[in-house]
């Protein structure tokens, strides 16, 4: 009987070990799940980092291209020519007004004839100023002068059509005139820099 009693405690201890066995084997599965979630988070973070890095790289690339273009414009003198071009335009606004006053009030010419003479005279003067002072060229050509006349005629057509169309659409005529001047100036700028005095350059 004593032997049988001694054999019972080990049986109970074996039962406790057997019941604890599933608990020990359940822990690695939870650890693996946690590790899997951690890997997913790392991958997601890596993807976000790659996406943000690509976006930052694209933004930096655009900024670099803009800065490079501005640097080229400054180095080859285009920015300086643009400033001179607008300065000449403002100066000729005053010159044309003075010439019109002189022809009408001092020489007693009719307004239609005076405006026609002022328009042609200022066109010729502006062509030579642009050619020599703005763009730094020495030998004006008849072809360039003809192209400049065509460009001025086109600018006038743009101004006239824009002012009248905007007025028909209900825009106040003064505001329409200002917008028309902006459109005609843009047209003149494009024809002067991209056609008549175009310079090929590599960005």
C-alpha cells in the first residue's frame, strides 16, 4: 500500500505538466503573430518612405530645373534684355504722347494724320532701339524692320479685337482697354523675343 501511495504524487505532477504543455506551445504562435504584424508595419513604413522620397525627389527636380532655367536666363543676358524691353516700351508711351501733342497743337495737323505719323515714327524708332539697345545688335536689316511692322500690326489687331470683344461680353470699356493692352503687350513680347530677335539657346 505504501508503494502505491508513493506512485500517486508523480501521476498528479505528470498531469500538471500535461495541462501546462499547451500553454507553453501557445506562446510561440502569439510571438510569431506579433512579429508578422511588426514586419507589416515595417514594410508599410518603408513603402511610405519610398513614396515620400520619390515625391520629394520630384519636387526637388522641378525646383532644380526652374533654378537652372533662371540661371541660364541671367547668364545669357535674357533677363536684362527683358527689363530693357519693358523700359523702352514705357519710354515710348511718353514719346508718342509728346509727338502727338507737337504735331496737333504746334504744327496744326489733323488728328488722323498726326496719329498715323506718330505710329510710323515711333515704330521705326522703337525698332532701332530694340535692335541696338535691347538686343545688342549692330546691323539692322530690312527684313527685321518688316517683321517688326508686321508684329506691331498684329499687336494692334489683338488690342482692337480684345477690347471690342470684352466690351460686347459686358466688361466695362476701360477695364476692357486695360486687358487689351496686356494682351497686345504679351503678343509683342512673344513676337520680339521668339521671332524677330530670337536667339537659340540650350537649357
